């Protein structure tokens, strides 16, 4: 390749990357999703940067690192979102995928783009997880471990993509398991330095255990329906016999009651998040069957396990970059069409109700 052709080749890809970032910024304003936890995280972030130990802050149940970044600069989540676009570009390129397609696919993800506008912890998990996998592919397992430590120190749902990588290492590269794990632990503990210095690190670990127990009691079904259909399914009660008297809606007072009627509300919104969400599991299985055990399907499919945490859209942000490694041109084209219809006001979430009893 001549020097001029090489310059043109590089310039073309840089322009597409810049376009992807611009599309990402535009996508953030297409949906009207909101995020109530932002107030909680911003308050805790300001407390941490003022010197309050994270374990004694107003949000001790989540790790501190992402909140330090939010407290230092309020727009850092948006910067992390842009950084994830660049990181997934580099990752796709290293994997031999079409980096332009992957970056544009991620940029048109309405959930990822929207929640990068808020003080969410998940966008940092997405950034550090993608960087961690990329570092491993560049034969830097120690650096990969450190980046995984930062991902876990942002929020524990980093576990899902991490399971994919560690599973791959166990099958294909066992020598890298130890440096990745050691780097992870050292980085995670280092982010708790203020807790350690104030003797409250163990207290923070107790808060983490409470959070794990809290989430383990959730029904995972709604998370999986969100992944496959774009919106959760609700089972709600419409009629009761309360102490022998028919009542409508649920009740909370003591007494004996019998459910007379339940309804299943089914909502479908294939554009919510991205069309690629709906097919990711099947694309991953197809890739495994076609190519055998490889990094992309393992990490991508393990990331989908975040659906077991619940239906909240922002939970999926940690999985989104790896989902888009499995994208296709048709998925991006359909997503762009849906976005156009949303802007024109022509799309509505389809909802139906089915009587169960």
C-alpha cells in the first residue's frame, strides 16, 4: 500500500469513528428514558471527593471508583460513553471484525447512549471492561486485571462480562488467569484506600454483601423479556376476594384473600436498546457452533447474564458493547429506521393484556 493510500485508509476510518461519536451524542436525545438514581450517586460522589470514606457515604452499597470520577467532573459519564465507542472500535479491530460497523451499532444503541447522559455507574463498567478485554488481546494480562479491578470497583455487574473472559482463559490460556486475578484484586483494593486508611473497609464489604442478597431475591424473568422484547412483562392482579368481598387492585391490609383474576401485560419495543439485543443470544450460539470456542461469543453471551439482575434498562449498559460485537448491517439499518420513526412520532410501544385466571 502506497503512503497516500495508507493516509487515505487511516483518514477514512478516523472519520467514521468521529461520525460514530456524533451519532452516539444524537442517539442520547432520541429516547425519553429517565434515571432516578442519579441524585443518589451525585450526592455520594460529592461526599467522596470531599474526603468522606465511601463506606460512610450515603451510598455505601456500591463500590466507589466511578463515583470518584463523577464527583471530580459531572460530565465524566458522557466522556466515558464516548470513550467506550473508541474502545470498542479498537477491540473490534483487534478481533478482526468490522470496527466501523461495531462502533456505529453501539452508537445507535438508545439505552447505552441515553444512560451515558446521566450519572450512571454502568457506563464506567462498560468502558473498563472493554479496555480490559482489549488489553488482554494486546498480551497485557496484568493491565487487563487492573482494568477489571476498576470495572468491579465501579459496580459489581462487571462480573458478567468478566465470567466470559475468565472462562475463555480457563479453556485457552490458563497462564493468564493468575496475573488477571491478581491485578483485579490489587486494583479493587487500591480504590478503597480511603476506607482502609479509616479502618472501615470491612464495613464496606458488609454493605456489598447486603446488596448481593438484595439482588438475589429478584425475579430474573422480567430482565430476560426486556432483553428479547425491549420491554418487561408484568403480571398484575385485577380482582380479589378479600374476606369474602370482591375488590379491585391489590391490597396490603391483613386478612384472607383469594386471587380471582390476574392479567399478563406484554409489551414489545424492538428498538429499545437496539435490534441487536434481540438476536445476540442466537448470534453467539451460531458463532460457537461455526467457529468453536472463541473469545467473542463467550464474553458476549456471558454479558447477557446481566438480564438475571432485573429489567431496569441501565443494567444492560455493561453488556451492550459486547452485544454489538455480534451485530450485522441489517440490525444497524433497522435501528436507524426505528430511530427515524421515533423522531417523527410514528412509533408506539405495542402492549397487550392476557387474562390468566
